[in-house]
C-alpha cells in the first residue's frame, strides 16, 4: 500500500484520534501516492463544517511546501514567507538528524464551484499544518547481518526512499558507514559518470 497513508494511520492510532477523524470526515475522492509525486491527497466532506469539501494532503515536507502559500499558526492563517519556510525546513532537518522519517500535512477548502475531480491540479495554494516525525527503528538482526557481511569482505550499500539525512543516520546506526557520513540522492547518482 501507500507508505504515506500507512504512516499516518499508525500515527493517528498512537495519538488516539482515529475515532474523531472517522466521525468528522467522509472520504469522497483520492489522489494516490506515487514515488514521483512523494505525496497523496484525499478529498473529504467535513461534517464539523457543514459538509464542506476539503482537500487534505500529506507527503514529503520539501515537496509539500512548494505547494503551500499559507500556514496555520494556532487558529490563525499567516502567509508562508521565506522565513517560515526556512524555519520549517530547519525543523525537518532536526527530525531527520534524529533518524525520524518526516511527513508534512496541509489542506485547502475547495470552493463550491471548483471542479472537484481527483487530479493533482487541486494540490495548490495549500495551508501548511505541520510536520510529523515517525520513528521506524531498524531490526536488531539487521546490524548483526551487516557485521557478518563486513567480516566476509562484502561491501554493504543501503538504498532507501528516506530523506538523505535520515538515511545517513540509520546507516551509521547499523554500522554501514561512519557517523557523519553523507548520503547520495537518486538525482546525484544519476549525475555521476560510469567510473
């Protein structure tokens, strides 16, 4: 299934808010997660606001921020300016340095006359809500297997969809690289020559 959706279902169960969400919202459409988009959206009826239609989006914080123009601060909406963007991305870095996987949440009420077909053209002018840090610790047997492979002369490489800073921290925890090592993104690997 969709890793973004799965992570949020786990998070909301741990927060104890699953029942409230199920009572408040009825999903009427979905824009699915893909590895290219790195986000997904649902289109929901909000029963607490007269069955208004709202788009709720979750995904990689850097990707989601590009589609946001405002930010919710308490009960207020403020412009999402460069200072706020820098602050949000710094918070993401703090979470990823602690080996947490990060997902951001945003939303946009859809206007009554708006075409509500589930396409990614709806994912614009979003209101940024926040970032969730999710811990997914590696299994203990993974570190043991890596040590055994290294003793046998096997060079271990890790490929993951995680944020590069999260990946580097987990790789260091597993003994794949030294602490402080950097990770290459897919785009950076594509730009390398064959040698």
